């Protein structure tokens, strides 16, 4: 990732509610489980989001960003 670029400028917003997407490193008891990315407002059957709005266990931050942005791009067409 280029130095000085904010993650918010790279991740596309949620295509449903327009919230800024999140990205985080999944850690538990000191073990790395991958990166998660998605809509912070998503909850199953919340009445706003009709589908799964997050991805988990991505191997790298760049892979998570790519997966989210490609998925958002396919929804917004």
C-alpha cells in the first residue's frame, strides 16, 4: 500500500447503506486468523442488508481490500 494513503480512500463504501467499510486483523490468543473486511452496520436479517456484507479469513490486507472492492463493484453495476 502506498505510504500516506488512508484506508478509507481505498475501501469502497457499503453499497447498501453507504457506511465506510472496516478492515481489521483477526487475532485470538496471539494467533493470526486473517483479515476481515465489510460493512460495520451489517447484522444478519437487519432489514437493511439483504446479503452477507463482510468477508473473513483473507490472507493479506491487500487481498481483503481487493475482495471487498470487487464485490462492491459487482453490486453497484
